[in-house]
């Protein structure tokens, strides 16, 4: 990995800046840009660009820099509106990163092509104000001691062993985290401040990125949603969390309706993230109204697409009856046990909503856990509609069972949706507080309390 740190120092305002960028678009008194080339391939590269505002709050910002090699071109960017004119690349802040408060950062990313030596970009500027820069290699960082550091630091690349999710030490681990709501609706909830809170205050191990395919999602803008997912994967990685990429099929419930879209999406995302340690792929959120045979057939066509780029990734397959192992359709785990997906390093999804799904569903999970690798990629503390009163007793019984069986989970949802399953009260995502009791719903407070207890990740 080629990594360098460019420090942008404080710069004076230039005349005409307000007229150029509008009355709110003022340059910060100082900023810092961390540019990291995360991977290279023949004729191409991928880079993360983190811009930190060290001055006054700024709204409506533009970051620009120069590609020294005439053959070096921007291919795709995310978490900003990207463009290139000649050798100059522009990244314009968009929601939720359009405003940068003092000390806050925007995590951007890009892919590019080159024909020459792929030199590093130079001449960074914020809102048209040129800044001096000095390229410095950061001091070497010793690897964390076993058992210390972030979840990804400790566990490394995950894999399936037996019926468990296991870490780099071949020991079973349980990941606990949160799922986004649909990123087409709640993009403002997923920014540097909210992910800092999730990683540091909530002590979460996992961010599940729910990318709806229909309902105004991926099918309306494949490139845009792919870029947004990749950006959230990067933001989770920077904070030491695992990222579960959820291909959120719901209506229609037959995943084969989206087979070609799934192949296109996962081919792109897997190729782009193959070198990362923190990515898990969930290839069909909640199949419904469809047989297990049809779901299995879909999985056996999509999994090889991922494996072609990322042969070692953990892949989660949705199950019949809204990922209930068939329970919601009057079946049970035996249909999967007797006819498993023909692939290695896979797990099967199980979903529940505590107020609707009680002892019969817990019995299915308990039986299946000794025969199948399971991950609860989505659950709620309320009814299956996402609303109604929280069922504290059932939720506690479920979480105690998952802890006992060391089955990982992601709660629905890390959002301020106007529904009782949301972790935050309405309007929370317009601010910067994602942890205090004042912004948490009853569900959010319970789940934060469970997730924030110390992890127990075995290393020996």
C-alpha cells in the first residue's frame, strides 16, 4: 500500500471568493488532507481522500487538486460531486458532508486511470484558496498486540469454520452492530460524526449498509449507489468496523428478478474491495414468496461472481420466508440443511422482529445453530412492520440466545426514521449527537447498552 499524508496549512482569503462560491461558501482558515492510495492495478488505482476542516465552519466547499501526469484521469468518485477539467480534479461537498464544522472531516474516495508513472496529486486547495503542502510519510505504526485495537485490528479477515464465523486465529467470534435504513432515504444519517459515534461510543463491530434495489434504490442509479456503498465501506474500515454490503431485495421477493443487477453490482463492489479485511457480502436481504430452490439457484449464480474477484470473502445467503429459514412460510431449517448452497465460506441469514417472532422462531434458530452457520443480519425490537411498542422481554430473550450461541447481529435501524424500530428520535440526523440519552429512542437505548458492552474476541 502506498500511503502519504499531505498537510495543508492555513491560507489567506483571496479577493472575490464570496462572489465565486456564494455567501456561505467561505474557505476554512486551515485544513488537512490525507490522501491514501489503497490499491493499484495495471493502469488504475483507488484512493481515499479525507479533508479535515481546521478553521471556521464551512458550507458549500470545493476541494481541488492537480493530476501531474497528463494521462491520469478520474474514473469514479463517491461522497462528493466529482469532475475533472484538464489536469484539475474537483470534489464538491454534498449532503451529508456539505457543511464541515471545525475539526470535522469528510471521507471521500475515487478511482482513476493512468498511463504514466501514476504520480501523487499535488496543489490541493479548499474553496479556491491555494495552500502550501509538504508530502510526508507518516511514522510507522506497530501492529496492535493480540486482543487490542479495533474489531478489525483484532480479528482480521474473517472466515467460516464449522457453524461459526471465525477470526484470523480460527476462533469463533460474534459481531454486534447496526444496520442503516435505506441509504436512498436516510443518507444524512451516515456521516463522519455518526460513524465516529457508532464505532467509539456504541462500541459497534459492524455497519450493515442497506442498499435497496427497488423503492428508489440501486435500479434508479447503479453507479451512484455503488459509489455510496463503497464510500460507507471505506468509512467503516477507517474506524475499524466490519461492513456488511446488503443487496436489499424486498419487493419483488424473488431474488432472481434482480439476478443481472446483482451480478453487475457485486462484480464491481467485490473487485473494488477485494483487498479489504472488513467486507462481508449479503446477497439477498429477505426473499419472500419464493421457494428455497429458487433462492439457492440465485445464490449459486451470484456467489461465483464475487469469488472471481474476492475468493476469500464471507458471503451471507438470505433464506425463505423473509430470511426466517422458512419458519414464516410454515417450513423450517431442514430445507436448507438437506439442500445447502454449493459453496464454501458462506452463512445463512436469519431475521426476527421481537414483538412478532417469539418461541417458535427461537426454537428454529436454536436447532439450526448446530447445523448451519447463521448470521442475524437484521432484527428489530418491535413488530415486523417496524412499528408498535418495543417488546423488551422478547428482545432480551433473543439477544441472550444470540450471545449464548455466538451468533452475530445487526439491529434495524441506525436512523431517525419516524418508526419505533429506529435508534434515534426524528430529526436527530440534522445534528451531531448520536449517543446521548436525549436522542435515543427506547429501542436505541436498549440496543446501545447491549452493543457497547466489551467484546470478547479470542486470540489464542
